[in-house]
C-alpha cells in the first residue's frame, strides 16, 4: 500500500509548484505539466517576457560532487551578459577563478563575510580590467533588468561533498549556475515534526558540514507542508520568518496567514521564490549589518518589510500620488523597512539620483535611525548636524540619504529645493510632523514625496494625520499595514501581558482638610490663594512621589523581579512620573539591591542645579556604553529607570518586564509598553506591571479597531484555567502507572506506555502545550499543587527524547529554561501576591459599542431605557421618554448614523439612572440597584447566561458595600478599588472577560452605591 513521506509529498510538491514537473509518476518517468511563470522585479524595468524554473535531476547536472557552482552554466552566463567577455571567452575563467577563491576562503573569513563578498559579485558591484587599454568594466553574473536573460534550474536530492562530509539537501535552486537557495522538506504526516526540524538541519548541519554551498546563498527555507519559513545564513532559528501573501482572489491576507496545508504553502513558496522576488531580495533587500558586539550579521527582509518598501518604491516610480501612510506594529522592523526603501530608491536609475530624507521627531530616534543605517553600511548616508547644515544640504542639492530631526525645519524658507525626486520618510508620523514644523518642511520641499511611517495606530486623537500622509485611494487610508495580530502570529513580536498591582493608598480627607485650614489661617491666605495652593498640592505627580508610596512600590518591584523576571535571565525597566521620581526610585532600589543593579537614564537641562547635573547628566557616548551593558544578559545591570528617554526607539530584547508608574496616553503609551515585545531566547511574552492604572488607557489607545487588538494583551487567568486540563491530558498517556515508584522500575513503566513513534509523538505534542503554559505561569504559587506531576512528566519527556546528535528532531529540544530548572529542582515559586491576576485589555463601553457597530446591542439598550422610563410618570421622566422616541425616530428615518444613535442612547441611559436616584427613597437604593443590575444582566446577556444572576448581583452588592467609602466616586483611588473588586466578583463566575458586561455593571454601581 503506498504511503506518504517527505519525498513524495512535500519535496515533490515543491518541484511541481516551481517547475510544473510531477515526479510522482508511474515508473521512473516524469510527468510535465504547465510550469509557473513570473514577471519582472518590482520597481525595475519590465522584462522582455516571462521566466520560469526548469527541473534538472541532480545526476544530470554538469558537475562533480565537490563542485558548488555549475561552472559551465556560469561561464555561459558571463559570455552572454558581458560583451567584453564575449569578445574573449577565456576571461570568464578569470572570473570563475576569483569566485572559487571566495568559496575556498570561507573557513578563514567566516560564512557571513564570504557570503557578503560573493554577493558583491552577483549584484554586479565588481569590475575587471577587460575594457579598452585595461580599463575596469563591471562584471555581470546575473541580469536584474531582463529576467529572461537568466537561466533558472531547480533540482532535488543534491549531493554535495566537502572533505569527508557528504550531505544531500532536498532542494537547491540555481540561477546562471549559482546556488542561491537551499530548501529542506519534512514529512507532513508526523505530528511531532515541523518546519523547525528542516530549518535546524539547514542551520546547524548543512551550514557547518558543507559550508561552501552557502557562500552564494541568498536565503534558505524549510517546510513540512503546513508552514513555510525562511532565513539567511547564520540566522538563529527564532529569527526565521514566514512569507505571507497579500490579499488575493478575494481571500483576506490574515486568512491566508492562518492557512494550513500544502496548497497554501505552495502559494507562499511560489511567491518568495518567484525569480523576480528572489533577485529583488538579493539586489535590494539584503543587508550585512554589524551588531553592538562588532559581529557581522546577514539580514534579509521580512515579507512586511518587502511589501512596505516596494509599496513606497512603486508609488514613487509611478509619480501620480505623492504621499502614503504605513503602519507597521512596534517591533516588526520599521527602521529596516526605511533602510530597504532608501537603498532601493537610491539604486533606481529612473529616479536620477534622488535625495532621501529620513525625518524623526526626537534626538534619541535620530541616533537610533542613524545607527541602523550606519551599521547596515548603507552608502552615502549623512546626518544634518544643525538647522543651517540641513538648509545648506538641501539648497546645494545634496543627492544622498540625509537623516534629520523635524525640529531642524524650524523657520525653513519656502521653496528651498524644488526637485521632484526628493523622497521624505517620516518616522512616527502622528506627532510633531502635523504641526508647524510639518508645514515648514512641506513648504521648503513643495514637490517632494512624503511617506509617514508609524509603529502605533492612527486613531481619532491624531490630528489630520490621514489628510497629511494618507491617500484616499488607499484602503483604510494606509498604503501598507502590518497589525498586532499579524506580528504576533508571525512570531515577529511577542504578546503583552498586563499585571495590575495598584498600591493601596488611603487619604484621610478630614484630617487633610483640617490641616490645610490650619495652614491657611496661620499664613493668612486669601480664598484665591487657598485654591491655588490646593490645586498645586493635589497634583497627581506629587501624590505619586509620596515617599511611603515610592518605598512600598520599590519593595514590590524587587520582590516581583526576583520571583518572576530574574530566574528567567531577563531584565526590566521602571517608568516613573518625572526625573526626580527616577532619583527617588534609584535611592530606594539601592537600599534593597547592589547599586550596580540599576541606573537612571534621564535628560538634564541648563537650568538644573549643578549638583543634579553632575550626578545624572550623561553624554551620548556614556549612554551608549550604559545601554550596551544593559543589553548584555550577563552584565549585572538589571534595571533602567526612566521617565521619557528610551520609551521610543529603544530595542533591548533582554528587556521583558516594564514596571509602569506614569500616566501615558495613546501612541506614547503603546510605544512604551512595546519595548518589552522583542524576541529573545526563552522569552514567551512581554510583561507590563501596572502601578498606575494604565490598562484602560491602553484599551482606549487601541480602541480604533477591536479586531486587531484582541491578541495584544492576554490574560494569565485564562492560562490558569487551561493548565489542569492540559496536565490531565499529558498524564492520560500513562494509565495505571504508579508515579510514586522511583528508580528504573518507575521509568520503564512510563516508557512502556509510549513505546511507539506515534505514541511518543502524541505525548510530545501534549507535553509541549503543557510546557508552554507552565513556563508562562512559572513561578506563580498557583502551580504548587501541580509541581510533582509536572516534574514527573518532564523527567519522562527528557528520558525519551532522542540524543542531541539526532539533528532532525528539534521539537524534542523545545524545553524552556524554566522546565530545565524544574527538572533539576530549581523552581522558585514563592513570594508572589495572591491577587496577581493578569488582565485582558478592555475598551471604554461606548467606544466598544461604536467599534462593534452592532444594531442588536443598540436595540437592546433602547428597550432597556424604555422599560425603565415606563415605570415613572413625573415630568422629568416624560421628557426623557420623549427624547428617546425622537432619537429612535431619527434613527429609523436614517437621519443619524448607528454610531450617533448608540452615543445618544448611552447618554439617555446615564440620565435615566440619575433621575431614578434623585426621586427614589434612599432606603430603597440597594434593592433598586440590584433590580437595575439584574435587569442589565437579563437584557444584555445571551441565552448562554448562567442561571445564577441573583447570586452574582448579591456578590457584587456585598463586595462593593465593604470596600466603598463616602464619595468614592470622586476619587481615583476609590474608583480603582471598586473596579478591582468588581472584576474579582465577575472572575468568580468566569465572566471577567466580558468587557461590555463589566463596564455596564460598573456604571450602575457608580450610580447606586
């Protein structure tokens, strides 16, 4: 009976998709079908026709087993593409000799260095003295303009030998005899095998055993027929990327991104390995950057960078529309997108040597962007050092990449440069770019292209941003968009967990008022003076900096860090209300930790006291050295204490937790919290520990689009619900096994239960799911009752995984740092607060309704209001009833939108409750509140509502009555306390994730309690 394996399914499918050859034929013959055809490189001149891959069996290639290049094909291409070589064909041998030397030198210069040198040759950046009188002329190995001039070969089961090592990559793609792509296919029918196994084989085995094969490599890929990922040479597996497709054939891009199956993988593979795309990646979307440790790295574009940069290029080349807005989520590589776009724009001959302006709105972003361009060794990059320097560069028609801050356009003269091939890329486009500075910039460059890039969504608070950068021809106003959901699904950034830890601060209002009155009398203050003084004293920041409060939070930070962050090898940032609060937190931390464990990073001004500047001022070199220490996982610097600096543009993957004690709004808040979402080994999520109550502000900042914000923040409570069933499922693989039995008898009994590959694969999947949740929760005390069973499962799992030499089974190496520590009994689970519930982002109820645009909810709300009004006959209620009828009539006649209808209904609901409160006797208030809440539950909940409504309402009543105090509605502390207790009441019945229910319940509680 025929069976499915990696050869006849995934590997043959790849060949079939690329070439049209079906190797699954009867006998040894080949079935030819229509092959895929491809067009030209985006932004390049049109090809004279189409091009396609052709299949050649590996044993038919003209080469020895030790040859990396198909030298006969390379020679043919050199003669075909270079007139000076065609005139004297022996010159091709001289070029091939130089290429061979690069292959041979790989072990001396390193794979990335050799790959970079080879790339210069294939990109056409090298020359030889083949011209008249020995003049140097450019040598072309590939034709990037007319793709039909190149020869494209796809082969499989490619034997390659280096020394005594022989390896057989599944798929190799040659262009003009040069191997540009290596691919590894894995079986789609074994659950424990994934694309990671293939990527591991390429990255860890082939790149080390047959290194010369990867010297010409553009990229490698791996797939098991379900997912498709690619990476450059020496790229760690956690940084391999998927290749997604734009919306096509009526199927939204996000659905394609989630598609599973060989057909969809085939579409992604054909998209990336389209010869036009592949050569575009080689020519314009590959960088060789130097990291902070002076190590050279190769970077190939992610698909969102490729699509976004090409969207800019195509718009500039077309020239009709001269602006565009790009939103790519924080951490998804927006800076590199600008590098790729600038690099390609500068190389296009049709643009006649354009000027590219990279414009940022902060000095630290200027330094960060400059660092990105310089580390990538992009040619002709210059900074604008001052206002005058920028004006001089533009007035003198500088044709380079100029990096500047928007502030340097202050008072810029009109028509400073009238050229129409100036392209401006504005980073973080929804801030000062929209004010007067943006006006100066546009008036100085009236014919320029303007593209705005942002890492956070443009919402209703951002003034005129769509008008400034967005084009009405772009769907949704965006030229390119890469959302939270896509970024997390692609594993390009991590999801965020919010952990509220609001300090219990009580204010004795009576004593405070008495003391203030005594002060006013003693100082003989007028009433106006008293009002002025009281307003200053009531400043929220001053309240936040109360010494007892800072001391309490600092102690909690240290306890939380040592329990939840430090054991995993991560670091943290503390965000405080102002610069002086930074100093306060530093002083408190120094009492609890070594002084070298924390550092303050703030700006100082000329007006600061000398002592303050002497202690805290830091120049750019000092700051860079400090931040490099923080980025080093082994350095003892564990905390950065900031208030404004480093909240944007700062990338430190080791940063996992942010302790937030500052009011931040909108994109500033989103930019700040996303400092924690960068990828880092064994880091599953970014964490925000919220001491201020910024959770709701985060919701509002994202409220523009509920669908795309769903996965930005996840709930730890949900993991706690999942864990017992996941543990039980993993244990179900060992029925009847005595887990108290130690020694080889107990281990053998467990192993006997999973004595086949199928059983071990099933156990591996279940244990992997459990391990992921366990690591996310660890070391929460909640795990204590399950610790013994989990340790037992971990030991069994460890005992059956293949040895490290079995290179193809990467799934078996998925154990995180925390699991390893547990196996060795190094799990620390103490010292965590019992109420550490991580929370799901919830939007304001009216914004939620507006975004939902659900007419059923509006009708329910109208019915609810009408029912309440019908119980009363006083003029006030009659007036409200009339207003309701008028609103309803206008809506039915189509005179107002559904959004306006909902807003007016919400306003009527609030006024109705207030009116009822004014007319009903106080003694009946509690019962009326219960009645109102019960009615709310009955009206809004669906037929799935539990039959315990009365118990829920009673619980809410009991809890709120205990924690409330007179006039609690007028204080922030009171509101936060009641909201917290209300969440706990709903959590008891697993209703805490129903955000609309929570907000509505809170509104009623606020009115009646």
